């Protein structure tokens, strides 16, 4: 062997040795058949609402937040009249932060409200009971015009949950 060939072999030797070792160390990857697809799951169905039972009770769209199933027909009218009579009178609430509010609902369909505190306010006018909401609340329209403010007030024993003249505040009012 000529010295020239020997030098070329020595230079390429590590490269050839690496190629031989790499092919000897590499292992053929095992090919596994793909897993069978999982059986299709049926989509869950939403629960069906219960059918109205005797007495004409229907499902409360608010999920019972205002007192459970809303009565219909004569029962709804009786409930509305009960709460309308309970609404009449003078109510007072301590709203915290130095604020108190007094509201008066009169049988003739008028109301007045007075907020006392750091930023006093007052309101008055006519009101109308629109409907009973659930079994513990009334929807009221404050004002004469069709675009008047509509609120929901809730009854809990001798307390009245009512939006305040302070924006974003609902107070617990008690009869005076």
C-alpha cells in the first residue's frame, strides 16, 4: 500500500468507522398496527323540563331564585294581590356608609323615595304592579310612560328586597 493511499485511509477511517458503528447500533423501529377507534359516545341530551302538574304550575325560568315554580291563572292573581297589599306602607333601609333610604307605597298607586346620606336623592311618582315573579316577588313599573323603569322587588317575611336610589345598590327594607 502506498503511503498516499494509507494517508487517505487514515483520514477517512474515523468516518468509515462511524458509519459502520452507526448502522450496527441503529435498530429498526417496530411498526405496530394502529389502535382501533374508540366507539362513538352519544352526545349528552339536556334534561327535559317537568310537565306542569295539577293546578297549572309552570317551570320558573329563573330556576327558583325568586321562590320556585311560578303559579298561573287564579293562583298568580291571588299572589300578586297579596304582595301588592303587603307593598303598601312605609319602608326603611340602612344601606351602610352613612346612607339610609325611606320608601312609601300608597294604595292609590303613588310612591315616594328619599335617600339620606352624603349624596342625598329623592324620587316620586306613580307605580303599577306588572306581574308576580316566582312565588316571592313582584315586577313594578315606576312611572306613567311606557318606557318607565321596571324593577323587581322580593318579599321575605316582613322584609322587602328593593333597588335603592343609589346606583347598583339593593337594600333590605323593613316596614316602619
